[in-house]
C-alpha cells in the first residue's frame, strides 16, 4: 500500500457494500487530480466526493469482478471538470468474498480534449469534402500520398483514395504533371491552374511543418474554377472592348487631318481637360513627324471651356511643334477661352492666331508659297508670288 500511495496514478480504496461505497484510502495523486486531501475524502461516501450516484453504483457492481476500463467525468473540489479512466479490482478475503474495491484512475482530460478536437476537425473536413466541389490530397515528408478524398474526384476521372500509396517522386501511372507537388513537398507554396475534361481546375499546394519546424510533406486542394474562369474571360473581353471603344473615342476626339501637303489640322470639339490635352500633344507631335508637316493648325472653334492647366498645355504644344521644325497656328478661339489665357498671363507673342480655320489654312498656304517651291502635290504659286487659291474660296 505504501507503493500504491506513491504511484503516479490515482488510487482509491473503497469499503462498504454494493450500494454505498466509502473511501478508505486516498493517495497523493488522487489529491492532486481531484483537489481533495486524504483527510477530506477518507470516511466519506464515494458518491459525496468525486462521482455521481450512477457512477458510484457502477463502481459498486464491480466488487464482484474485475471490469474493463471506463471513463468518467468528475467535478474537482474547485468545480472544474476532469476526465479519468478507471480500472477497478475487488480485494477478496480468505474465503474469496469481495470486501473492498481498489480503483486505479488516470487523468485523461487532455487526451480527451485532443481527441475531441481531432474528431471535430475530422467532422468539419468530412462536411467540406462531401459538400464542396474540391479534392484534398496529403503527402508525407517523403512524398507518399496518405490521403486522397473529395467530392470532385469523379469529375477528374478519379476515385477516392486512388493516389494513396503513390509517391510523387515516382513516375506517375498516367500522364500528369507532378512537379508542383514535388516542389511543395520540398517546402514551396505552389498555386496552379489547368484545364482538363472541359473544365478549369485551380490547385493550392501548401507545404507543412511539424512541431519542430521541419518539413512534413504537403497538402493540396483542387477546386473547380470553371465558373470563375468564365467570369474572368468575360470581364477581360469587356475590358478589351472598353479599351477599343476608348481608343475610338480618343481618335474621334482628336481627328488629325492632312488638309494639304505639309499642312495638318486638328479640329477640337467639346470640353478639353488636362488629360485630353496631353493626348492631343502626343498624337499631334507623332503625326507631324510621320507626315513631315510644316504647319499644324489647332482649331478651337468647337471648344467652349478650357481650364487653366489645359491653356498652359496648348501653349506648350505650340512650343513643342516648333522644336520639331514646324509651326503651330491656333484658330477659332472663343472669347471665354481667350479670357482664360489672358488671365493666366500666358505669353502669346510669336504664336499665330486667326479667327477661323479658313483663315488659318490661308495663312499656312501663304507661308508655304512665300517659302519657295510648292511641296509635291501642292498647287503652283500664282503670278507675282500671290498665294494660291484655296479650293472653294471663290478666288478670295
């Protein structure tokens, strides 16, 4: 009994009859587990200490025989619950009659909690695998598949557990790309998307580590991504269409017209903001270089409003045209636009401005004529150096 009292498990000796067991011995481990000292427990009914009446009767019925292990939930002295696994054995007298009952208990509270946690996790996993169109594969640290389940496996032409026992580092039995799984087993997170059986499949392969932080294989999740891919393709098509439409709008909003050899005109209509002015500069400068133009007419007849930053852009555009060896002409400035430019204190000296596009084109033709021989395709100079007549001008 001295050895039993110091054992690393609870030992409770009970006396009495089958209906009312009384605590006769209570070792140190029982005191640690249940919070009652031996003085508090010895002499009391077992049902008044740690077990309920039904459990006490079950223990009592064990007086006649050794029983299989049983688990009971007990209330400690401080009210906390503790789970113990018990083995009980009767103590017999010389005549073979049971006179006492030895109860050997081990605290399994943490094991029960861990088991319940695993059980709950397994229940959640089974619910997911049975409901969501996914497939889950587990590979150990050596690359051997230990788990292969999922609702979507039949859609992939596979059966549950088909990969179990297969090593990802071996040659696959069917044409399959095993490289992503091999990389994940080596510790790399991998995400792939493939198309098979007329569907799109997305797979996440996550490397695992053990409690020491060492590589412990990987787990993969494969999910049907067909609908997501269709939405993605549809969105991409819409974005491409919008981009093409915007390009058409930009082209229509900045129509650069070659009205004469070496003369370009850019009629602008509507509101000109900073972004549109920047697009105009890019397109017009490129056209001047491409057409080798000498003059560029910027017609603002259809422009009602410009902001202060845009007005500065227009002046910068004329200066940029000069840097390319051409000359810029502004035509059709409305009164409010003129006021904006003046209020900014912009230097308009040296910039050719005329009232309308007709006058601007006439000015350009006069300067072309004054510059010497007409360009290829341009009308010949009038006698006496007069400017050539414009089409439809009636000789004016």
